[in-house]
C-alpha cells in the first residue's frame, strides 16, 4: 500500500514559512505607511513655505520697494497668516511657521538692494515604533 500524505513536520515547516513571509510583508507595509505619512507632512510644510513667500511677494511693490513695505529686516513670527492653527501640521504636530528677512546690498555704489527671505516651517515628528 503506497499512501501519499504530508507528515506533521512538513505541515509545521510550511506553516512557519508562510508565517515568516506574511510577517515580513506586514512589516514592510507598516514601515512604508510611516514613510508616506512623513512625506505628506514634508509636502504640506513646503506648501506652507511657498504660501508664505507668495504672501510676502504680494506685499512688495514699486511704490514700497525702498522701505520694503511690511517686509522689515528680522525674524517674524506673529503675523496672523503665519498661524498653522486649524491644520493637521499645526494642531496635531505642533507646527509653527516663521520667516527671516535680511537686507542685502552687494554694491553700495550702484544702489542695488535686495532682501533675502528665509522661511522655516517646524513641527514635532512622531516617534517611529521599533
């Protein structure tokens, strides 16, 4: 009599291999989900920085150029449009936004003046589970 069947050892080894493969796939999915979330927050921060630069650009015109309009040198954190309240980045992750204006004058004789604006968007990144 020639019977073909799986032995208990073969079943246990197959179950172990299947469990390891499934665990590996689940680990990859959970890790990548965190990476996608971090990338989303970075993209949102870039949008906020771009928005800040656009609002500042709109404040400067030919009639206000020598004084810079509302764009005075220094670090600015209190303007109403800088608030991130009501956004996920601001409410959930403690995000803040500020900009720093530096007056530049590379050639005093030629009278060429410009302002360098640096925008910083900061937030607290959540801990990644290990």
